[in-house]
């Protein structure tokens, strides 16, 4: 098949982030001819671009890159950060509009068997071509996360977040009623949909077991949490761990060490770590595995989230016992599958009790670790998930063909992208 694959950004194991798009792209490219259209939204090493060009027929990056994040702190830093967020949102929306026009133009020219849209952020594109054979990998249902976040929002922020939640919910309800073939990462995310999307396909995330594997490091009285720390659910989880959970564990295990590993930690997380003592906040690291190797427990105290947490998959693959919340555990609910071997606590006291028990009981820790890796092997394999997506794409493409242009002058022509300092241009077709 000839697939027009649309993504919000380029992600790669060397860049981190949500790797679902990368793994699906590279596996579908083994069987199909892929034209990849992606927003120019992040700095990508030349080697990564070269790799993606090897597995795609055409690669086009659209739009201007976002402004650089300010590094100042204090009041001036907060104001600069607000301006940066506004500028970034404007650049992103302009890129989405440009991408939408370009995709519409390519589809009008004919030559593709399927449009594959990745991520809920690109809903304007999915909504603009209702007649095209299309699969939308919606993945997470954002309104789920936004609704849960309202429970942990300050009174000052609550009205704005409430409005944003209802705006997102209205968008989802409108778009879900139009989409015929949608995939979600978990049952929870699918159940939050409406219309025909509520019968969509669940395709779980995967985990590279050959990479996320133990090499035999010694474990101590140490707990670890990983994640991108300027992402609101992760930042909240880090604060919750440091301020509410770790102090309760230290009542039983005074020499407890806490490691929070991930890029862009916020000033308040850094300050909490300094005040608590026995806390390491690493910032960006090239490899998370050493921190998972030497920890006794992985703690994911997420109080609002959607989707399936890759950080938990990676910890289970590393045979590390996982203590988490019902919010995070629900993301592992997929059709017909067993429950994951997670220790779930509803509040700080229950989470602390689970952590204390696992640290004190090496046998339980070893058993949970072994069960976790087996669970990932059985249910969270990228090859298996990519096959599920491939089968759905083939089914959609064969039941509804793209109208092809009758005149050769209007057929799809090869794309050759050019670069400039500020943007990646793309040709008209």
C-alpha cells in the first residue's frame, strides 16, 4: 500500500518522548510505501533524519520550529515562560493549518491508498478529509487527563482549566462522531469516546525488551521515578512523592534514598528535593537504565493521566517492582488481558505502605519483578501492536479506495523537501 502518514513530531529512541509513532512507522515501512508528513516541532539530529529517510519514500517537515524555552528564573522567568508558551502555541497552530492544507492537496491529487493520522493533536487534519480512507491512532483521550487534573488544581487555576477541559471534551465529541476507524491505547481511553469511535480498536504500547533488561546491578533502599518533568502529570507526581509519600516511608526506613530522573525539572521540584535531603533530581540523562538497576522500587504516583505509561512498562521490563495509583494502573486495561502485576495505592499512606513492604521483603520484590517482565513480554510487544495496526490499515484501504485523479497532470508527484534556517519548505503538488 501507499500510505500518507501524518505525525505531530519526529521522535526516536535517542530523543525519548512518546515512541509509539516511531515504532509503528518503522514497522509499517517494511511492508508499505510511506510518505511521512511531520511538523517541524523539535530539534532532530541529522542521523535520525537520515534513518527515517531510509525507511520512507518521502519525508516532509512542515512549519517553523518553535521558539527556544527561556532559562531565567524568578518573576522575570515566569513572565518569559508565559510568553514562550503563547508563542509556541501560535507557531504550532500555524503549522497545523499549513499541514492540513498540504495533506488535503496531496489527497486531492490521488495516489494514496490510506491516510494514517497519529495523535489527537492532529484532529483538524482528520476532520478535514472525511471521505478519505483513514485510520486515526488517537492513542490517549486528553479529556480524561484534564478532568482528573481538576481535582489537583489550585483555586486560582481551576476556572481556566475547567474551561479548557470542556473545550477539549466538545472537540472530542464532535470529531469522534465523524471518525470511522480509530485506535486507542487502553480500554479507559476508548470508553471515554462517543459515537462510532467507542467501538474503536485498542492497540497497546510496546516495550523493547532487548534494551530494557537488567544487567545485575545491586539494589539498595532506593526508590525511583522517571519522566519528562515539565509535563504537568509528571511534575505533580514528583511533588506528591517528595512532599507526601517519601516522608511516610522514612518513618519506617530512615535511610531511604529518592531519585527523580528526567529532563526539565521545575524549580519547585528542585527546591523540594533540596529541602528533603536524600533526594537526587538528575535532570536530563542519556540512559535511565542505571537508575532503574539500583532502585528497589519504581514509584509512579500519578494523580491525573491518560493512556498507558511507558515509564511503568520500562520499569516492569527491568524487573523492578512498581507501586502506582489507580489512575496509572487503569491505563493497562486492554480487552481480554490479565491485570498487570502492580501494587496500587489510593492515597499517600497506602502507597508508602506498599513501598515499605517491598523494600523490606526481597522475595516479594523479586517475584513482582519477574511477573512484571513476563507481563510486558506477553502483552506489550511493538511487533504485535504494529501487526494489529497493519491489519486495520489493510482492511480500511481495501474497503474504501481513495478517489484517484483521472488526469496525469493532477496525479501525485514525488516530493523533494528543501531546508532553510527557520523552516523546512515543501513543494506544491
